[in-house]
C-alpha cells in the first residue's frame, strides 16, 4: 500500500505541475495579446 500511495502522490504532483505550466502559458499569451487588442 505504501508504494501505491507514493506512486499516486507522484502522479498527482506531476499532473498539478503540468496543469500549472499550461495555466501560466495561457496567462502569458493573454498578457501578450491584450495590449494589441487594446491598441486597435
């Protein structure tokens, strides 16, 4: 059971890490595109 908990915990940590990267990338794109939209 201990090994299962470790693997599950690692999988969750990796999933959260990847999710945060996607969110940060989307936010970066929004900030980069926002000025161009406001200028027009």
